């Protein structure tokens, strides 16, 4: 074999060779070409190269190809062709124009090396690369989300820590129990106040370590409130520290429930008020002692004046009698003032008791009228009683009601000139929710510009001050305070020189029982 | 202190336990004038001694006193076989609910606030209680 033949032979082994004329008609194809394209020689020779076009590549590629080779230059590129049965093959293609005698290409020789595999794997690589980029992107997003979530959790945990620190550091005893009352958490203050350590406290049933002083019913009532009625319990409890010392707390126990209203746990807040109670007790004792000290000399003056006026130390002249009466009178007013001040201090300290019992208020009103009968007769006043039929007895503290009626009625008598009229009425309001006591008179009235002040302590309106009526000026203050503390109300209408009407209401539901160290019990008017 | 009264048949004897001189004098003179025999004591300790030795028909007992107050004296008095049923009227200027309740628990007949009571009404009450 000569060199030319060797060359052709080698080319046949490795490349697809085709030769077209200047118009692109195939005039020669080698065996490999036939093998690869699956066309027969007859189907190829004499046909335009276009029959192998894949349709996948843009026209501009072929325009460029033709421009290049028709200009006499070699073109090289990757071309995709289709076999007879439609499958695609890629070839690294070089097209060489062969010049004719006129200098223009008269033939084109195309030498192609198959790169389908390479092409595929290159495309695979590109695709894989794209896939990789997408995955990377998704991962980066995911990471960002994780970071955000971490930050959120971090912030939340700071918030929670804040609460935990707040609870732990609070000055109130705070304890959390499970639904059965077993303690699962106790804060530092609980340790300080009860004297027991957290280790000793946690796991015990609330109250077993420091409670037990209040009586069985108290604890039953407590449990019923929080566990059965599922309401907050508020009250004062006496406890005992680890040392044995007793102390008083103001307690607030709340059930915490889930959406189905099942109790998840109880939160117990206790404020040590032992000191406050001691201070209150000291104040009460001081007031008590002070009034006691004031009353002793007042009693002495009273009694000696009385004995003198009785003639125990001899007969008095009229003048002596009259002066003595002035002394006696003045002293009486001081006694009343001390009594009223004592009541006022009890009201201010909230230490007066309210002991409701079924009370016939009509009977109370009637007895008050009877008590004032001497003054009513002396001033020739007409007293009209107007009591609604069938009024119910109310669950109220009779002494407090008595004080109210006595004060208002006495004022009416005092501030009405001779031959005037006083009316006392008792009836239920329209909604039958309140009992209304109406006391009206045809007396001096309260001047418009003083009406705002009549409930203040020791107040006397200008128009009656000159009359120098007796009394303390504390009556209305005491009446209003009693009503404020027991759910009632007071208001009035008044016109100077025409008269005054007071409206006092007391709820039909009655007064709530209130513990206190003392009863209000003195007449003040 | 022991003061004899002006003579009359079957007098009632009362014991006044009170630390204020002025008030003791007023009560003493009033009751003697009304025909009573009057014993006096200035504090609970003396009062106890007087009560247990003289067995008065009725005791007027103050509450606030030095060296054993009225309620403490009452408590000890009630432990005595005679003292258990002795007639006692608290005559005081305390209007403390607690003290009132405590004394009523120990069986006093009355709890009178001095400044609210006319002295002759005190005498009347004493007479009423003695005749019961």
C-alpha cells in the first residue's frame, strides 16, 4: 500500500468523510459515514447534505459555515446530524474547501470525528453543574432559615429567662404546684419567707410544711375555690416558719388551665404582711388607748357635774345650776367627738367589722323615730313614716344600719325649724335591687355652693353654723364611709330654706361579712 | 382600802376596782350616798385581794390598770369557788370589740363605757343587777 492508500485507510478507521460539490450535493462518502448514518450509499450520493440535518441547531451556525467555506476558508465546529432512524450523533466537523482552477471552491471535503459520548457527558456535566448550583442555592436558603430560627429561639430564651429571673427574684413567695397541689417550683423568696430550702419544699404538698394554723374549714374552702370552682382564691393566712415563728401572708392562688379547662397547675403568690399587720395592730391599739385616755377625764367631769346638778353636794342657786349645765353640755359634746373620732379612725384603717344578720329595717327605723321623739315633740315637728308593705328583711349589720338612720334622721330634726315636717320612707327601687331609705325635711337646706362638701369631716354649712347646733360634724362622713364599705350609696337634693331630701340605698342582697377588730358603735351627729 | 358606810340594814357592798383617783372618789361618794358599803382597789392585784377577802355583792371593774389589768384579774377570780359566780360589771373607757367579747366570755353582767353613762344610771344598773 502506498502512502495515499495508507492515509485513506487510516482516515476510514477513525473519521467520517464526505465530499460534496460546490452546491452541497454529496459525491462521495466513506464506509464509516455510511455505517454511522445508517443511510445506504445510494441514498446519500447525489443528495444534498441537508438530509442529515438534525434540526436542533440554529440556522445561523450553518449560515456561518457556508459563508466560511464558500469564502475558501476551513470551518470547524460541532455539528449534530441525524441517522436515518432519527437518532442524533455529534461530530467534531472540519469542512475543507478544495479550490478549483478559477480560484473558487469546487468541492468541499468534510472530515468528522464522532463526539457523541463526549458531548453527552459534557452536557451531563453542564446539567449536573446546574443541578449542583440549584442544590447549593437551596442549601444556602435552608441554612439562612436555620440561622433565623436559631436567632428567634435565642431571643425567646432570653425572654423566658427574663421571666424566670423575674419570678425567681421576686420579693413575694411564689410557688407552682401540679393539679394535686404537689410543689414543682419554689422561688428564692419562698425559701426566705418559710425558712425551708427548695430541696425541702419541692415535692411536698403545698402547705404541709408551713400551714395548718387556719382550721380545717378554711383549707376546705380554699381547695373548693381553686380546684372545684376553678377560681382564684384571695385571703389572709397565718403560717408557721421552719423556726416555729408564726407569720401572716396575703395570699393569691390561681389555677392555670388548658383550652379544655383542665387544671395544669396552681400558682401561689404570698406576700408576707406580718409587719403590716403589726403596724396596723399598733395603730389600732394607739387609737384605742388615746380615746381611752381622753375619756377618763371626760367621765370625771361628767360625773361630778351630774352629782352637783343632782344636789349631792348641796342645793345650787339657779345661776350655779345654769353654769354647771353649760359645763356638762360642753363636756357631752367632747365625749361625742371622741367617740366619733374613734369611729372615723376605725373607718380609715378599715378595721371595723361588718356582721350581717337578718334585720327588720322597718323596725329599726321605727325605733329610731321613737328615740328622737322627745326632740321631735320639743320642736313641734310633724314626723311622717311611709313604709312600703311587705318589705323583706335584709342580711345586714343592724348596728351599722342604726348608725345610718340615726345620723340622717337626727340631722333632719336638727336642721328643721319648729313646726316643720320630716318624712321617713322605706321602699324597694323599681328593679327591686335596692332598698331605698328616703329622709326629707322642710328645713334650712344646704346652700348650693356648699353641697359638694357636706360629706367631708367636721363640715358645717355656713347657713347653720350660726345656730351652733351640737354634734361633731362627722356624721355624714361616717354614714358615707359605711355605705361605701358595704355596697350602698347616698345622695341628696337640697334647696336653701326649702328643705333637703337624702336618698340612701342598700342592696337587697345585703352586706358582705367583713372581719374587723372593732365595731363602729357610737352616735355621731 | 376599806371604808365603812353610814349605817342601814342589810346594805349591799360593792367593790370598785379603778386606778383613776378622781373617778374612784366620784363613784365612792355616789354609792355611799346611795346607801352602799364601798370597798376600793387601785389595781387588779389589790382588787383580787379585796374580792376574795370581802366577798362583795357586786364588783365594778375597770379594764386598763397597771399591775394586773381587769381582764387578768377576772380570769383569776373565776378560778376561785366564790369568784366563779361573783357579779361583775365592767366599767371602763375602752370600747374595743375584742375586749368586750373576752369579758363577756368570762361572764360579766355588763360592759359599760364610763363616758357614755350617767353616774346615777350606773347606780340604777347596779341595783337592778343586785336584785336579780
